[in-house]
């Protein structure tokens, strides 16, 4: 994905820390309890009357259960960082994931959310009880009122409540969905052993927290659950165990357990992009970059993803900061679910990305240069080997070309990131050779932006390819990202076609890998999309036409750090998942003449 330096950065959004901040609390005073037998007085801090109630939706389903065991007979095995034990409890391996900013100087926490696992629909009052073990250090449980969206380089903070438990404190952070920072946070002094029972009760606009049956305090619920849903997330500082997770309706409250959705499309429509492309004289994959969270949480998005496209690109799940968050941890669960869904629906899978100057976890960026070659080789072997025979093509190296021509004759216009600084241009050779050894049948690509036009970037790419071919590097093709971000941008179909032909003469395939087009003028947008598709159809070495997302609701050109969200307009479906003229234009190109 191209680095959009003109977009507002979120690095001003702080990485949050647990610090006392007694906003929104009122002390009634001290209630004294006299222990007559031992002659002692104990003092408890408690908080006064709960805030006003929030409006909750009503569930009309009859005969709903009053109590739900969320672990018994439920499948949690596909959740990142979770291992289901023989007794049905969940072993939690904290991933401590974070999304790195574009400049690499700040990190936004990205804890896992159990999206492809059971969640709750709720109405009215309810209580959730969690029994924990091995809690010697920081244990985190988060209750989400909505699923977060990851917009390529940043993650929204939906309404949620995070409880962090350690030996002597319970830290609470509450987000109301209006900002990346918590709207309220507080730290309570507690005393606990290596196991604990945590209770959170939502009632008339307030939260009541208890630990091992003892009252901890009251907080405003900030309408976190006003949407009628509860999703779960688990993280921490060291491994711990969740023995019980139970929800109980209180008073007139209602609960319903929601299992993960079926991930198979009922039928591919003949008028879909996928269905129409299948009728073409030669096979052309029609692909898109898929959002894992949206795929499992949004039925309308899922219908489009599985029904319209014959290839998926992993938008985020294979980037190192997601799949290799710690030196000794590979987290395959989310990528496995995404890729498995694609394969089950007859889709090819394109892996994005193995080596990139961005999207690397902090531990990787901070490693000594002398260790980076082995880190890169081990990472490629492990990830490509895990998906051998499942992923048909890879972006082995993403965006190797420098953003601007340097003028330095000792540097052949390549980005000066951690891999280049450690190994020079040879990092590309090593990456491709390692990927080829790990899966000899997968097609291996360089992926970059700005290659559709003549100029320095195109010249630099051709020079790089010539050097790689001369050294026997096993490269199979080039990905044209084909981003059109603003009015001044434009892809000339004739130039693009000439470039694809040039690569074909060098023995390389091409793919349109990430096309999205600024949509202020929808007719111009439609013309750009359809013109590029026509070129790809006309050139036999163009193997795929893939968009960088499906709908503006989840598009990567959403303004970073914007609350409320400032959505982009670059994709084929709008923010309500309705088709645009660009979609109709692609249909028309693909229809048999």
C-alpha cells in the first residue's frame, strides 16, 4: 500500500498508559464497618449513585436464556492468542500487537478481538462473570460494544471497556467511540491471589465492578453497549487462563448468544464481477483486499466479498506487525480464518506482504542490523511455509523504490529502510530466493506504486529488474498498485499497456494489485477503473485485476485519526455498500459482447 504522506497522521494520538485519572467519579465518603470480634475497623471507598440510564435496544426473540455459558460447547479456537485447553478453558497468550505509524515513531495498541467466536446480543441489564487463573502480572479483558475497524495504518477505537488486572490493582479504561483516547479511566486498589473472579454488571447506565465477590466501584457505562452487542478481547503481559465466561440477564434484561457466521457464499451470481470474468476467453482473477474484521462482523460486506470476487489479497493479516508481533510469537489465527474462507469459496489468495519498510513490529525495528538478515529469512520461511500450497502468489517485497529520486549514485533509488540499511540491495535477492525455497510453486512479485506512468519511478523499476534478472533472482512479476488519489492523478491506459508489454518481453507477468480511484467525479472514476480493466483483459500477461478494498465504509483512504470518521470515496461500493457507476462500468467491460 502506498504511503500517503499528504494524509493526516495519527502519531499525535498517544499510546495509552494506565494512569490514575479520576474523571467522572464522586466520593460519598467512607463507610465504616466494625469488626467486633477482632476490634478492627476497615474502610472501604465506594462510589455514589449510578448515572442516568442509557437507551438499550429491545430483543423480541421469545424464550431467551437468563444465563449463558460462553465457553461450554463453543468454538474459540480461531481467535488470535487463544488456545482451547482439554478442560474447555482458554489459554491466553498475550500478543501485545501494535500498529506502527507511517514514520515509525509511534505505535497504536492493536489487541485481538474475538470476532470469529461467540458474542452476545443484549438488552437491558446484564452481568458478565470471568474466572481467571495465573494472573500474577497484567491481565486484560476488553468488552466491545462494536467491532473496531482497521483502516490500513490505524485502528478505530469503538465503544469499549478494558479491565486490566494485576496483583494489587484493577485499571479501567472506557472509550465512548468519539476519540482514540479513553473518555474515562481509573485505577482501583485491590488484593488478589493467582486466581480471581471478576464481575461486571451493566445496569441503568452504570457499571458495577466486583472482584471475588467484593465491591470495587461504580462507573458510568458511557453507553458502550447501547448498540446491543458485546464482543470480547483478551490480552495482557504474560500467559494466563480464562476458566469461565458467563453472562446473566438481570431483571427484565435479555441475552442471546450469537455464533460465528457461515463463511460460504450461497451462490455466485452470473452478473457479479466474478461470474462475468469467468465467461471471458481467458481466466482473469478479479480480486480485492479483504478486511478480516468486516468480513466476519458485517453480513453485507461478506456477501459482496464472497460473491463478487475470485481472488483475495490479505489487507493486513500477513503484515509482520500482525502475524509476527513478538520475536517468539507467530499469530496465524486471523490469517488462517481469512485465507481458509477464501479457499472454501473457490477464491485464489494473494499474500501481502513479506518484506516491507513499513508495518514492522517494534522488536523487529529495534533489532541490531547484524541480526536482520536472519530475522527476515526466518520470517519468510515460517510464513510462506505455513501457507505452502494455499497462497498462490506473494508480494515478496513491497514498495522497494524510493519515494523521490535521491540523486545519490551509490544508492539505486531504493528506499532506505531497515532491510536496505542492513543488507543493501541484496535484501531483495535473499527475500525472493528464500520465498522460492519455501514454496516453489508460488508466484513471486515486487509490488509498487507509480509504475503506470513514464518517469523516474518506471525507469528505476526497469533498472532494478535488469539487475535482479542478471543475478538470477527468481522474480515472476510486478504489481501495479494503480492508486489514483487526487484530481491531478491519472492513469493513461496506453502507457500502462506499453509498460505491461515491456515487462512481458523481460519474461515477467503483471497484475493490477491495489487500484482505487478518487471519486469526487464518479464518471471520471468509472472511466479510470474500466480503462485499466480493459488493458488487463487485453494483455495475456496481466494475471489479476484487484481493488484495494470493497466499500468506502472500510476503505483505506479514510482520514487517519478522524472522529467522526471522514470516509474516502475511492472504491466500487459507497459507505452504505451500494454500488457506484464504477461497478456498473466494470460489469459492462466484462459482459460478453
